[in-house]
C-alpha cells in the first residue's frame, strides 16, 4: 500500500546520544537501545471508515516525534504501520451508508494520507493493509494451528478459531480478571461467546457470515481477527523483538497484549522491547471516539482555515502520555505561538540559539517531552532581538527537524 510523501527533514545535523522512553508494560522509563544501530518501530494504524480525527493525529504525531528523535540521535529507523482495511466497523459503516466497503476504505485511506502529509508526519517504510497482507496472515495462522495453539468453538454454524489466553499475565498488566473481561468486552472482544475455554481467548479466524467478504484458508473460508493481524504484519515487516510498539492508550489492553501473546506463543521470542501508549483526546467531557460521534477531523479543521503547523503546535503542547480535552482556546493559543515563532525566525538576530537546541534535544530524549521543548522555543522567541545573527536560522532548523514545524517568513508552512 502506498504511504504519503516523506517531508524534508531540514538541515540540522544529528547529535548521537541516548533516548529514554516510558514503557507501558513495565511502567518505567527505559533506554531505547536499537540493535545494529537501527530502531524498529511499529504503530497500529487506522480502521478506515472515519479518518483522521484529532485523536488519531495526536497518536501518530507522538510516533513521528519518536522517529525524529531517533534519527537526530544518530540511529537508523525502520517503521511499519498497518491499516485494518477489513473489519466489522468498516463493514457496518459501508452497509449503513450504502457504499461498497472497499470504496469506503480507499476513500478514507486517501484522506488519511492527505491529512498526515499536511501535518508533515514521517511516513512508514511499510504501510500494510490487511487485505493485501492476507496470504501472509493466513500462513501465520496455519503455523499457529500446526503448533497446536488454536482451537475451534463447538458451533455447528460458525466454528470460529481462537487463541487461548491462559498465558496472559493480567497481574503484570495491573488488571483483575473482572476488569480485563470488562475492557475486553468494551474494546471489541467476545468474553461471553459460548464454547470458549477462557473468556479472554481471542478470535483469530472468523468463519464467513452471509454477505461478508471472505478468503479461503485451511481453517475455513473467512477472515482474520484483529489481534493476530497485527502480530503477523508487525513480525513480517520488522521481525521479532523489535524496539517499540506504539498506539493509543486504549490499545494497552486487550490489543497489544494479545498481539504479543500470538507472536510470543508462536516464536518463543518477545514481541516488542517497549510499548509506547499515547493519551486520549477528549471533547465535551468525553473521550473523542467514533462510537460517540464527538470527533474533530483534521481535514475539517484545515478546510475551515486552520494552518497545519498551528494544528501540529496544538498537539505538541501536550505530553504524549497524558489525556487532554480540546478547547477552542487551545487552537487560539497554538495560532498565537505560530505567529510568535514566525516573527522571531524573521529577525536578523536573536538570543543565542545553541542553548535552545540543547534544551529541545534534552527534552525530546527524555520521554518525548514536547511541552518542555515548545516552552524553550517560546522563551527564546519572547526574548526579543539579540546579538547572535545565526540564532534565528539555527532555532528554525531545530524546530523544523526535531518538532516538524516549518514556518515560512510570510506565515505559512513551507
């Protein structure tokens, strides 16, 4: 699947150094130590029936900040992302709107590409749809079946295949059985399905229902479950034991642990070294989500006149791990910041730029602390004209390369 164009990263030279990230699994800040100098990063992508809302943008901007920080620290990067272009919500939306599901997916994927291009996010090296990856996913499942990891429910009409969840360490995830089952049900699971051995066992192959698209496999004609899709796509693109698995904090359970369970049961190796989970964006006192219908779309905000760099600054003002709620005041503050930075970059000189660059780098390498990085640039911009003629260009280059903010002297993104 085609990704979006790669933005120019600017002229700032890398400065090798350590990077520390908060690992959601161990709930501790740990160094990222890529093997062979190349960091392998996987991000769970969209289900393309309603893209791209502000919560999506916040999540993928966190990944973009990670990639930029890794590159600036002197590492190579291999980045993969999936697109769940066959799933129940997509089929339900297509049926409700009378649009072919493949056409709906294609339209929303193109909108997603356009939105992330406008926001100057680095594209994945591999953007992999489930449909185009189906042969590999089926082969993965057949290996799991051959290893006796799967079982069928005793349903004469739809004998679906499941992966047992007994090896899940709920205590390590900070969950009781009851809490895990509640989250599983809330986030697409089927704990009450008759015939399952454990309520948390995850669906890996769904037998074809009437009117649904399906693929031929030794497990029967059907389609794969969500968790095993990501396990197969991630390990196919990056191998096992890759550096960072990223996504929204609503994927911290059950999705990511069940992806890991599928991969680790099959290979005997860790799925990912660290898990980066991004906070959720709220609106009107609730999490912004498709099911609630309280979404702010990037495309709509751009169409209404918001500058894409203003939206990027809006998002960077929040630490990636914290939930937050959008307000119109946030947008006004981000626009004021963009104007302030634009004016500072246009000055013939400024306060020394090297300390700003050092602070921004230190902030980003300390668990991607974008609010601290943004505050450092704010302080410099507000300090007024100085005697360092090289400072405006240096700070503008740092902001461009590290924060992805490119502001032309006339006020727009270049």
